[in-house]
């Protein structure tokens, strides 16, 4: 996979994670992926999406930063903020369910055909 293909795959992963976060938090996906910080609810949803990319897709913080057009330190802060909230049992169950959703999402058809 060349650099362009990897970046496209990372952006697709970010879009999927943003979609899951948007749905579960009743926020617009475009707001999560947008350049503006947005209101607190949007910023939190973006943190969730970044965290999901890190744990669900095992992307590095640098790759997530590129996919979300953010700084790596912003992604690190997001992941730490979500990890800190996992002390709350109800939040931990909720974020686990979102992680499971991403992990069980099938590969795109093009990747399935290539892996055969």
C-alpha cells in the first residue's frame, strides 16, 4: 500500500469513526470532521472519534492527526481525555460497545477482493 492509499484508508477510518460517534452522540458527522472546534458536544464527539480510530483501527496518533487535519498533540489529548473517562463504568460499557462496532465492521469490498 503506497502513501496515498494509506492516507485514503486512514481518512475512511476517520469518517467511519466520526459516523459512529455522530450517531451515538446525536452530532453531525460533518461537524466532527470540520475544521472548527465547535461547541463542547461536537468537540467531545471528535475526541470519541479520534479515540475510536486509535483503539478500534490501531492507527498511530500521527496518522489520526493527518486524517482529522489536526495536530498530533490534539489527538493525544483526545485519547487521554477519553481514557480518563473510562473510570466511569457506564461510560466504559458505552465506549466498549462503540469499539466493538468498529472492530466488527467488514472490510470494504475492494479490500476483501484483494485479500483473496
